[in-house]
C-alpha cells in the first residue's frame, strides 16, 4: 500500500512520517500494527534521505507481513498435530499415563518447539514501511 505523508522527525536512517489522510487509517488492513498510535507518527526506513517537513510517498508491504504470518501458523499447526500424535501414541505408552495426558504433553512440547524455532530462524525484525520518493510541491 502506498500513501502520502509528511516527515515529522528523523532518527538516524529512520524517519517518523504522518500520513496526509489520517481518515484512510480507519479502513486500513493493518489494524494498527504500523505504529501510528504513537504521537511521533509512523517509523519508516528513509533510504532517500528525506528531511523534516518534506512530503513523501511511503510504502507499507502488507504482503511480507501476511506471508510470514501464514508460514508461521502453518508450521505451528503441523508441529502441533505431530506433537499431539506423538504424545497420544508414544508418550502415553512410554510414561504409562492416559493417552489424553500424553497428547496434552506432546502438544505443549510441540508449541515450545515452535516458539524456539521461531526465535531461532524467524525474522530478526519486522518489515518497516519505506519512504520511496519525495513529492514535489507545485508552485
């Protein structure tokens, strides 16, 4: 999604941008995950070196966020099913406990493994919006 905005502040290679049309936020698909709840505005990458007060065009890449979420949920569900099955058939027999408790134990182990895997090989940082161009003011 591309949106126009104004640079409010700079912080190193980052810029805080406020959208020109805040009403567009009401129907936005991100549900506030962009960080616009902050009074400083939206934190965005500033590869073009925009300065405070300049009008810019910035882009939020929802597709990256969605694909990461879908991949994580799919991995978690598959691992959870495997954990339930392993707990139901294996853990319960190994520990001589009821199969329902084995399934519960297997699911807890699977969820822990999912979390550990996400922390190990998951994204190190969330994708940030990116300023892609300056908007030239017409006289």
